[in-house]
C-alpha cells in the first residue's frame, strides 16, 4: 500500500538536490536512504509533484496557441507586404 509523502520527506529531497544539483541520481539515492523510499519513487516525486518548473499540458497548449497566432499574423502581414511590393513594381 502506498503511503503519502510528508513535508519532511519532501524537504529532505530538496536539501539533497540543493547539495548535489549536478548529480541528481546520487541526490535521489541519498534522499531515498534518509526517507526509507526507493530512489525511483524519490525521483518520481521530485519531477512529478515537487518540480516548480513543471507546466501543465493546458499551459503548454496555451503558449503554443499564442505562438501559432503570432506566426499566423506575421504570415498575413508578410503576405500583404509582398502584394504591395508586387503592385508597386507593376505601377512603376
């Protein structure tokens, strides 16, 4: 049966990652020894629930949608500039 993570266990993980940010595998291993959890579960907890940089899929989709709209608008603008330049070439 799975047991819930405590704030103390999460703090241990954070401390070990801060001590050894260039070798997370070792940090997870040491945290696993201190918490009585497996290194895999520590790793999963860190990247899953604790990682503050993690974006939700909805946030990723929203950012991509905004970029697509910007590219579409830029495409329309460039198309208009090309049409204007073509018209100017034929007029002169």
